[in-house]
C-alpha cells in the first residue's frame, strides 16, 4: 500500500488481515511494509494518523506527545511511518492492543485522510480519462500503432475502473493502488514509444 493515500480504517484493515494470516508488521521503509512470521494470538492492530499541529512542531513530535495517552488506553507502538517530507506534516503510527478489549483510538486526522483518499481517487480517474482520450486521438490521427493503442486503451480503461471502484466504496481501497500503478505503466509505455520513434 502507498502511504499518504489511505484512511486509518483502510490501513487497519490491511495490517489486520496480514496479522490474521500469521504475518506481523515489523517495520516500514518508504512504501514497503515489512512483515515477520508470527502466529496470530488475537491481538488487534490499528493505524493512528497524526498531523503536525503547526510549523514549529513535526508530526513525529506530536505523536510522541500523544503516545502516553494511547498507552494508557491500552495500545502501544509497533512501527512508525518514515518522514515523507521535510516539513513532517503527517505520520502513520501502527499500534497493537496491549489490553484486551481496549477501545480503538480515533485519530483527529481521520476526516482529513478521508478527503485526501477521495481526492486522489478522483484525480486518478481524471488522469485515466485524459490518457484514454489521448490514445484515441493518437490512433485516429495515425500517430500511434494499433497494437500499442489497444494496449494503452485497455490500461486506461482498467485504471479508470479501479479508480471508480475506489470512489464507490472505501472497502475497495486497493483499487487506488492498481489505478496508480496502471497510470505508471501507461507513462512508461508512452515514454518507450517516444524513444523508439526518435531512434527510428
């Protein structure tokens, strides 16, 4: 999963599914979640996003200010997402349940993260439409080979369908990942096509 694109509920669902399969989150580097094999013992896990309150204090400092309260509520830190920008505007803390039955902590950043998720899914859908329009125009003008046009059109449609699924239901959060990866594939193919045309 890509950090900064999803809500706490979606990250919680993702790491909870892995824990139930016997894979326990151990660390995060960039967008890479590292899991270690560990039998599921019933302990719940969750994501808790913290936003920087002001320019003088980073999100990591804000999290450690809140950590005592979270521990008192029955949760403790597994891993902290890495610094995503020089301003340290947000961090994702991944927590595990120390006290059975503890209430899942609600982050103040949840509304902001939901808005970001839907805006990124909408942007991904818009880009898919732009790509599809470009491919159709290039094919009709004869500036793109039919096979490449068909492949790019299929990728654009797939990317758009995944973005629509992500917008339609937050449970289809992996649709956003697929849409973004499809867009990268389209850009890579377009760049390769341009290079080949220049060399030809």
